[in-house]
C-alpha cells in the first residue's frame, strides 16, 4: 500500500467496490481481510471507521461490512457542516457557491425534466402556498428544499447534486427558515411559482432570469440580517 493514501484499505475498496449501478458489496471477514492486506486487525478496524465516516463503507453489526456505491454528498456533508459550525460566515460563502452552481447548470437541468417531474413541482408549490395561507401559518422550508432539488434532480452529475443537497442541510443547520417575516416568504414563493411556470412553458431563459432575481431576495435578507 502507498504511504500517501489516507487509509490503507482505500485501494482495496476502489478495486473491489461496486461499479456504477451496482448495490453494496460485502467485504470478507475482518481477520481474512487484514491478512490479505498485510495489516493488523486493529489497524483495519481504524481504517474502516474512517472509511465509514466518508460514506465508503457501512459497518453492520452482526452482518458484516459493505462497500457502498459512490455518494459525494455523504463524503462532503460533515466537512461543510463542521466548517459552518466553526465560522457561520462559511454559510454565506457556500450560499454563493450554490447560487452559481444552480445558474450554471440551470439550462441543462430543466431541459431534462419530464412531465412527472413538472407535476411534482406543481404539487410542491401548492403545498407551500397552502402552508403560507393557512391558520396558523407554517413556514414551508421542507418544500423549499424539495422544489430546488427536484429542479436539478435529473442532472447527471453527482458532484453538483451532492453540493446542492449539502447546501440544504447547511441551510437547515443555520435555521434560516426562522429569520424572516411573512412578506419574505410570500415574495419567495411568488418567485418560485413564476420560475416553475416558465419551465412548464419551455421558456428556460426567463426561468433562469427569475432564478437570478430569486437569489437576490435571500441575498438582500442576509445582508439585512447582519445588522440585527
């Protein structure tokens, strides 16, 4: 094994792990695997614990250890949440990354949406608007996450999808959905409806323009919250 590898089992996981479309693959018993790799059982267990933290394996007590299919989101989520816990301004920095990602991949993503996805987006809008007009009012933060992720859900790029999923975990971690008044949410969801209407009409450029303005709504509120 190469001394520069973060843990000694990494190359074995790469060689033996599931290929695209395959399910998780069970590893040999730890004793057999340690002997095969030429390391102690204790060192192997340490490496597997680290690999599990990155989402590379799943250790199932009483069953064994399984190599998992690649999932970028699982690998980056802890680092992003940790960075925000260390410095809350990192959320604002990550927000800008997310905004640029959505704008850059907008056209590619929306052109892949089929009727079932468009119907699902409409249902998300209805649920959110019902919450905002209800008594008592409910903040549709789960619908906010679902709507944006559904727009990009057919994009064949696990790195973009992983970053977008991690963004919404970060969003919930800093509890943005508790910060603003009702007028903000009404404005936000009016923007969402215009955006989805543009997608359904096939006017993808207008949809992207609305998305750009949409990001300005939160940007203005983030700047305003610095003084509160």
